[in-house]
């Protein structure tokens, strides 16, 4: 094996290509027949209460509802994840593995951030009522 190259099989890439094409075709069919869950056009005279972001941004809206400065740790965490391969102490792994023991702290950080994002999204989606106050979803 040459240095810097990974052994692979052409059959594997054919399988990935076919899977991608099948997924794209299914997505196009679904997009044609399932309507997008869009709300009505914006009307300044009828503002909904509470006004919520798109579902994938709700966790940030929930976070900044506690403090407007809470966005800065999110930005720093994003920068940390971006620079992770080049940080000192990053070990080079010979092959990819899920939850490699050599990367225990990185794995733990990623899982904790994921759980926090999911929890904040659930709170913002189901437990926020009028004027963004906490409310039961009943």
C-alpha cells in the first residue's frame, strides 16, 4: 500500500452512488406530493405569539432567551469543533472508528453538545407559551 492512500473497492463506490441516486429520487417524489409545512405569509397586523424560529434554530432562540450574550459560547464551541483536528493533543488514528478510546474527551464533548441542543429544541418547541414564558404543552 502506498503511503497516504487508503485501500478501497470500486464496488463500494458503486453502492454509494446507487444509494445516493435512489435517495435523491425518493426525496424528489416526496417533495412533489407532500406539502411543505409553511405558515401563512407574514402580516404585520397579525403577529403570532410566541414567534418561533425554524425548528433547526429553536435551540439558539431558547439559549438567547436566557441571555443575549449566550451566543458567544456557541460561536466559540463551533470554532473549537472546526479547529479540532489541528489542536495540540489530537492523535492521528490509523482507521476510522465510532467512539475510539483515544478520542474519549472529544466523543464526550460531542455527545454532550448534541444532547444539549436536542433538550433546548424540545423546550423551545413544546414548552414555550405566550410571551415566551414556560408553559405545559397541555
